[in-house]
C-alpha cells in the first residue's frame, strides 16, 4: 500500500486563485484534472474524472458554506495532491441553497492505504475549519500565501 506524505500533497501550481464561471460539476472536474495533469500528478484526466464521479455516486462531497471536497482514488494518479479553485456560486448538488463557490479537490493513487486516504481528507477538512484558512482560500490572490498557510496547518494537524 502506498503512503501519503502530507507535506508533499500541496503544490503552489495546484492553487488557482482565479474565479471561474463553471456551470456544472463536470466543468469543475475538468479544470481540476487539467491542473493535476499539468503539475504531473495524474496521467489520464478522464480516468481521474471518472474516479471523482464514482466517489460522488456514494454521496455528495458538498460540505456546506460554499465548500466542496471532491476526491477520488485512481490508477491515473501518480502521487497524491490537493487542488484548490474558486468559482462563481453554482448549484453543486440537491437543493438551490447548496451553492458552492470553492473546491478543494483531492487526487489519490489507487493503491493508497485507506487509513492514509482518510488522514489526508481529515487533515484538509480540519484545516478548513479555521476561519483564517477559509478567508485565505476564498479571497487571497497570492497562491504562495495560501500554500504556506495550509502547509503550516496541515503540519500541525497530522501530529
């Protein structure tokens, strides 16, 4: 089983500070896949997107407060990574009040130990409970500031 090094999942190239006009979940997934592919985290965008939809079929990844955390395990993922992107509010799932406006997308290699996968997901979710991190992720224009702050928080969460 493959282990995840939490200090290596964040990459400044995977933090997109633009605000996009996605109309659908598919557009969001395609954008995240292109960022992962450009940064060398995945080899096959379609395979990765398929893993996101497989996970979504188990239950929504809409977390409330405008946040979605789509994630998937796939053979097309060469190393675990976290992608962050923002977009104008869009209906992500279910009811109209469930408008999402930012996503933290996780790509995880298929052979990753399930406990490592949960640890990564938990670390990211816990970091997003801190209001100052949410403010950075949703408003900061400098990707390196977001990267630095999230790296510090994840370092403390994983201990």
